[in-house]
C-alpha cells in the first residue's frame, strides 16, 4: 500500500496571516474609536459629563454616613447622633428648625462640610428647602446666609442635582450645586 504525501498548499497559511492582520487592524481601530469617543469634543458633552458627575455626587453624599454629631434641643439637652446618613441629618435639621430649635444649636453642618470637602473636587453648595423652615444652605466653608449669598458665591458655570424627599413635616427639596 502506497501512501501519497500531500504537500500543504499555501492557502491555509495566507488565511492565518489574513486573520492575524484583521485582528491587529481591529485592535488599532477600536483604540482610535475609544480614544476619540472619550475625548470631550464640545461644550455640550462636557456639561453632560459634569451634570452626571453632580447627580452621582449628590446620591453619594446623601448616602454617606456621619460617625457622630449632635445638636442641643430647646430644653438644653444635647442629643448625640451616631452612624447616620447625611440625608437623614438634613431632614431632621429642617424638621427641628421648623419646630423652633435654633440653627446655632446644630453641629450637623460642620460634619457634612468636612465629609463633602474630602470627596468633592469642585466647589459645592448643599441646600435643603422646605415650606416649614428656612433654607439650610451649607457650602465648602460653612453655613451660607440665604439664596442671594449662595448665588454670589457660585458665579457662572454651575450644575445642580435635586431630589424631593418626604420629610417629617412635608416635602423637602435637597439640591447639590457644583461649580468651578
């Protein structure tokens, strides 16, 4: 019985080279497209990214926990709050201010400010608004007296993200403003 030897033809080798060349081309093209799409090409893209960052930053800040903070009630007793979210602190302060506890009795704003300053790379203002209490406005450097002062500090390029929350005494709007 005679065995016929078959010499490999070149078509298989060229197919392998063709596939390898196509794979290299695919990697280069993907890299170029990826780099181009991640580069902010215009103001709209930058604003959209800044707005998305603001929205995610608001959610993160409101969900962050303050280890320990306190306030002095109208009766003079100090109430210590431990492991409580920023969201709950804001709602509680707005509610208690609406019930007559003076703003100067709270240390919440200092703890929220320290937490936010550690995590934000932009200037920021956090505002809690309710029909039943004065606006609580906290910024990078502490409490802010009113919306007019808040607007003066922020300047031009501002983005914001708001959330309505059912508080103990009605609805509370919590807004985070970010600006450069």
